[in-house]
């Protein structure tokens, strides 16, 4: 009996133990499952639960990859050219003689009824209606906050009878149905400020506008004090609009009644306003009909409008993801602190955060500012040791401190940051420095096991991964040092030399009769206002009216370039993140133009990005060489000699290149004692040839080092070296006090490269041989000029004798191998001076040109042109340079009115 009780007890105990173990195992299983589910949800992308309207698009023409945008092409046009360029060009050359919207457009009342177009059938019916119209008004509404490139959400079209609101989201894949109507040159499309609308329609639907009338351009021709649509609506229609509605979320459906009214208003009254403006233009044409130099106002407004149609949408392709954002942050840092104050480690973090933000925005189809603000990037980079929990707080605090404006509706930190918080943590901890960030983030996000959903916007990032930007320069240990160096040098060049603020402020100057004279910057506006020469007549954009009659007007010059607003972008490729000023006419020529042909002219100064600038510069240098051959004027002075070289044989044997002379002198002064003996002797021999073979001293080296320098170059060089030459400053005062006839005054008692008279206005034309003389010579550089002695022919190079102040007193330049007494050349030029004239002589002989560059070449070319062809020769010369620029860069974004044949 006792055994049975023990057995029963054991069975009960075993059963209880088994149940307990099973319960524990089940508990562990469910705990692990809950934890796994929690972990997976925290690493899951927010897009799985949030569906954006653009997710329904079945096809997009412009995805978020790094591939260039492909425009609509036909059999005759390449994909990178405008498919309707021929039709638009035809309108520009022979514009329609009459633009008439009809006097029947008098209905100022906007009725309650309108047509909401949201099906394919309705869209086709709309096309049938528009095909019967001679004109219709168009406007668009965009959404950009929750999209990387932005997209068109609504298109408003108004005819004389009805208003149509086209749901461009629901009909995104069918909007191409409108393409033939918009490209029909016989139907006029009326826009206001169409610059953006034109490229947006191309980007989203391959819709290209042909035959456009822009009421904003009509306002420019009429010199209206304002050209905003709100101003026109209030002036002509007595209607006020709330422009803040433009910033509403136009993705929402249905639209609120207020948004519908705003959208209809923008297009409904546009035909009436256009008709009023055209009547005013015609009135001006009739008033101006008696003028011999008639300005056609209507045709001009039409021409300016159709110039907009030639614009093409382009993607901004960066060297690496977030490049422009990083450079912008660095530039702002330099501007605000006066000098770069960001450590190398911080710069790396900023670059990586900008790259991460760019990739995240492309993958999730979000705007950069929605993903992570610039202020948040700076705040994170300054706290690299932040923990997981501190990162969101840092971002939120940075956004609170920022003046958000429209961005105040953005959640901070964004869902993108919350879903990919570990990426930011690893970047701050420098755990991705030596990895390929692009591949790591791409695979983690949309790779085989990625946490983000694939879409038509980000799929191309995977399939075109071989076209991804290069990120090698961001790594601490680059595999290709030369590539790293080139990229880093380019970035440094952009950071240091690109324009730090907008070049064109597009402020306006009106004449005292209200006609637009030109656009200018704020500095010039303030100059006029501070001197009470003008009064302020507008704030947006800033505008002034002159209180006096100007000398000339744009129509007097038959060119409207100066009365066009200009964009701060590269005229070649459209790059807007950085740009440099580029002078189409090289300065070595332009600086010698007559003053009235070069002053206050911006036509030949354009904005170029670094890459286009490099292309243009290379083409210009190549063409300079062609000019040198054509005119027989070498680009560089080939030989200089010391004034102690008296005979022709000495000059021919001992002359040396000025650049070679300077380089040798610099090397010997800096590293002479440490050089190998053979190299030191080789460089010393170059200096000796300049001095006629005699032994040289340190003083001779210092003098040779400055041969060919301008005073400005000399001061800059001395500052760079940290001292002034001890042999260059001792007798400065003595020279200025004891100057005498025939002396070449200098700022210091050093060897100044001097061609006697070559930089004075009197005898310049006699210094070098004419073009015909060069053609009869053995080569293009057969003349030798012996400074204060004589100029002789030499079959090898141009030789120029340098002069000390106490040498060559009684000599003047002669191109006939003979020596003239300076006192015998007064009938040719008055080179003598009295003590009272010392200052003026000093100014004449200390040229601003460096003889190591193209300055002398440019001066002689301009003098030859003026001598042979007059000012027309200068104008034709400028046209040649503009054609060189156009052929090399092939600019697609030149300002309206820019012309190769522009007359100075």
C-alpha cells in the first residue's frame, strides 16, 4: 500500500513538473515571438503603412535615379534636344502678325459651375473641345514636399465658355493625351510666369508648349510696376486672391471649396487680362508708328513668350549624393565665420549625412527638407558621440530653433529618420567611413532583404547601380589617390571661388516715364537712392524710378538683353548650386578696348559651373593660339635680356624666357645650397645668360625673380614670401626725386621689364611690326626689341631688353636696327619730362600688364584691329569670340536677348 502511494506521488510530481516545463517553454516562445515582432516593426519602413498618392502611378518619365532625363524624341531630333524646336524657331522668326483674343472676352463673373476632369474619357472630350479653340488659358499646381522631384497635381484650363480642373494625379498615366493640343502652333496657350510650368509639364507628361503668350512677359514690355498675377487680377479684374493657398497640399482629394476657387481664379481671368494687355501693346504700337526706328510691342511680347518654350527640363546630376548640399553648408559656414572652422572629421560626417539624406529622399520619394533639415545635419555633426536616444532629440531641437515657415508642418524627426535611425548612429560613430555607403544603404533599404518597398521611383537606383555617383573621395583611405586629389581639388575650387551669393538680384530700374530700363543688383539700387537720384516704387522685386532722363534706352540699341530678368544658373547645363562668372571676351583683349566699348556691359559675362567653365576656358586658349598665328603676334614674350647686352650678337645668344628666368631664380634662392651640383649649375647658367655671362650675386637673383612682374604681382609676391626684397626698396625715394629725361621710373631699383614706349599711348604702334611685316618674315616671332637701345629682327623670338633707371638714357625704340637719340624723337612722341612730370611718367611706365601672360599679345592685337578696321573690327572680333563660346559650351540656358551678333 505504501509503495502504491509513493508511485502515485511520483506520477503527480512528474505530471506537475512536465506541465510547468511546458508552460515555461510556451511562455518563452511567445515572448520571443513578441520581441521579434516588436524588433521587426521598429526596423520596418513607414511606407508599408503609409500609401502616398504617387504610389498609384504606373509609369513615371523622371524617376529618382542618377540617369539623365530623356526628352520626347522623333526621327529628326535627338533625345537631348527640343522635339519642337523647329516649330518654336519658326514662330520666333516670323511671329503671328496679329494676336487677337477677341472682344467677346468680357465676362468678368466666375460662375459656380466647372468641369472636374478625372477620367480618361473626360480627358479625351476636353482635347476635342480645346482642338476647336484658337486660344485657352493654362495654370498648374505642384506638390514638392512629399516628393523628391515634385509632381504636377492639378492642371487648370480655361476657355471662353468653361473652366476645367484636370486631376493630374488620377490621370497621371493618361496626361499625354493633351500633348498634340499643347504642341499645336495654331492654338495660342496663355500662361502667367510660364518658366516653371513649361519644364514641369515636360518632366511629368512629355507635354511641350508651342505658341505661348505669357502675360508676365507682356508686363515687362509694358514696363508695369509689378508683374505678379495677383497684381494683374486686382488691377484689371478687381479680384484678390490668397497666395498662401499655393502652398496647400494639392494632393488631397477632394479639394476644399477655397482651393477650388483659388485654382479656377488663376486661369479663369487670364484670357481677359491677356486681352487687356494686348490692347495696351497695340496702343503703344500705334503711338510709335511715326518713329523711324519702330519698336513692335506686340511682336516683342510674343517673341519673349515663345523663347520660354525652348527651355528643357534637366535633372541635377551631382558628383556624389548630397554634394551640392554639403558644399552649400560649407559655404555658409565660411560666410558666417569668415574662414572655414569645420574640422576634417566634422566635414566627413556632414558629407556622409548629406549623402545619406539624398539617398533616403530618392528611395522614399521625399524632399530633402522633409527627410532631414540642414540645421539638423549641422547639429548632428557637432555631436558625433550622440546615442540612439539622443539623436531624435538633437534633430527635434535643431528644427525648433530654426525658423520653419512652411516647414512648420513637417514632423520632426521625420518618419524616414525614425525608420533608419541606426544609419545615422553608424555615420556619427564613423562605422561607415571605410565602406561603400551607397551600396550599404541601398541594399539595406531596397535590396533583396531590404526594409523599404520598391517603387517605380527607386527601382532604377538598383538596376542602374553601375551609373551611381562616385563616393571614393569621402573615404579616409582612398584607393585612387589621383582621383581623390582631382575630386578634392574640384570641390575646394568650387568652395573657394564660386559665387557665394546670387549674382542676379533682378532689381528693376524704370525711367521717369515708367519704361523699364534694365535689371540690376541691390547695390546699384541703393547707390541711386542714397544720392536722391531715384525713388523706390516697388518692393517685390525691389524697383526704383529715376528722377532724371537717362542717356539711352534699351530700344535705342535694338537689344532687349538688358531688360530681361536672369537666372542664377550655369548658362551651359543649368547647374544652380554653384557657378562662376566667365568672361566670353578674354580680358587680355578686352582691357585694351576703347572705354565706350567695354564699360558697364554684362552681355559677355555669363555664369558657368566649374565643368562648363573648364570647357569654355580650354576652347578660349585654343582660339588664342589661332589668333596668334592669324595676326602674327605670339602669345608670349619669348626672350628677355639685361640692358648690359649691347650688341645684336649678345642679345641673340644670351636672351632667356622670362618664365624660365623667374623659375630658375626662385629655385636658386629657395633651395640653391641643397641642390645637386649639376642642377644648380644648370639653373645658374640660365641666370648668367640673362646677365651676359658674368658672375651673379644674390642681389642679381632677386632682381631676376621680379622680371616681368607688375607692381601688383610684386606686392603680392612679397606678401606671400613674408618679406620685401632688401635690394628693392632702398633707393625708392631717391629714384622718385632724381628722375631725369630718358629714365624708366620704377617703384624700386630693380630690373623692370621694359619695352621703351610699349606701354605709352604715343609710340605703341611703332613698337612691333605690322601684320604684313610678319607675313614676310621667316616666322611669326622674328622681331627683337631692345628696350632702351633698339629693336632688331631675330628669327627665333621676340626679345625684350629690361632696363635699369640709370641705363639707356639717350636711346629710343627703333624697328630699323638703328639707334635714335631720344631727344630726336620728340616729333614722334614727347617722352621727355620735367621734375613736375615725374608722377605721370611713373604711372605710364609701370604697366599693369604682366609680360609673362597674354597681356602684350592682347594689346597688340587690339591695336592692330583699331588701326586696320576701326571699331567695327573690335565688334567683329567680339562676335568671333561669342561664336567660339557657343560652339564649345553649347549653352541651353542663355538669357533671353543674348546674341552672338550683339553690337557693343
